[in-house]
C-alpha cells in the first residue's frame, strides 16, 4: 500500500482536479480525505467504508483570510462537484484559532495539525499529483496515532475518542503522547 495508490482513487482525483480548477494560492486537500482511505485500505476494508466527514480544503492567502472568502470558495466547489462535503479553510486565519504562532504557508499550518497521520495533503498540478507530509507518511501507513508535538497530545486524544478511530480501525495504535514525532 502506497500513498500514491490511495490518492489515485477516481473520487479523490476528481476532487483534486475540481480544486485545481479554481487556481487558489497554495491550495490542497488533506486530513481525513487522505487518512481515512489509507486506513481503510491498510485495514483490508472496501473503499469508502469510512468516508471522511468532509473534504478538507486548505489554502493560504493573507489578503483573503475571512470566513466569507472560504464560504464563497466552498460554494464554487459545490457547484463544480456537488454532493461532496467540502470544508474550506484559509490557513492564514487559522493559527489564532488553533493557539499557534502565525503560519507562513499551508505546509507550515499542516505541520501543526494534531496528529502526524492527519498532517498530510495533496493537490493536482500540471505535473500530476503533489503531496506534502511535514511529519512523513510512516505513521499514516503504519496505522499509528502520534501527536505532532506534546502540546497537541490532548487534542489528538480527544479527536481520536470523539471520532471513534480505534473502534473504526481496530489495528490503529496510539503512540505515547509525551513526545512528538522523531
């Protein structure tokens, strides 16, 4: 199982192409849209067994860092690809909400997401699919939950419990929460 194989699913490719057609700055699809299909495949589940709650679109533009700009982009994505649960967030405005220092880019923001297995994103480019994974892909592909930093451990644990991750993916293991990814 490779990340490329997961991203090559027709439904995800269609979503990536829809996003690319908007030509937003530093725009990616990440989090559960990649994590859930990876964990399903690694667990031997049929594709779509545990669909993500939403399709997380993250982008970076300090000049348009408002909820209204995100809502307008979300509406455009719904028009392009109806039926998908789009969720758009300009990362230029999310650092304060997340209790982090200001982010410099989408990749910088993703590095602060609570767990390493979720801190991954992909986008469609003229050269094909590009991915970013600031903490690597070993935890994602190894079915390991690990906080991106000790400060994110409580958030990761709460998210895992609220979303029932260990119930949905029984092979998922929780790394010690007193240290960050190596």
